[in-house]
C-alpha cells in the first residue's frame, strides 16, 4: 500500500510507517554510537578559556611593546 500522494508527500501524517522507520533507525544509530561520542562541555569550556587567556596575553604584550616603541 502506497502512503504517499503523487507529489511524494505522506498522506498519513504522524502515523506514516516510513517516518516511523526512519525515526527508529536514527534512534538506534544514536544509541549504538554510530554518530560518535558527544563531547564533554567542560572540556570545551576549559579550551575556550585557555584560548581567551592566550588572546589576552598576546594583546597585552603587543600593547606593552607599542608603548615602549612610541615612548609614552
């Protein structure tokens, strides 16, 4: 039985068997780790903080160098 109209849209709405099958496949892939592991947010925060400190240090160093060059 075809559940799609002539334009390829499902006529059964949320009860579409194809939609349920795709959702089930996506759920199984996520559960089995096919899409990879989710990154730890704490690691991302610490890496971002380290990068921020590096940017601040470089900016401060360039500011001090420019003060010494222009003598103010």
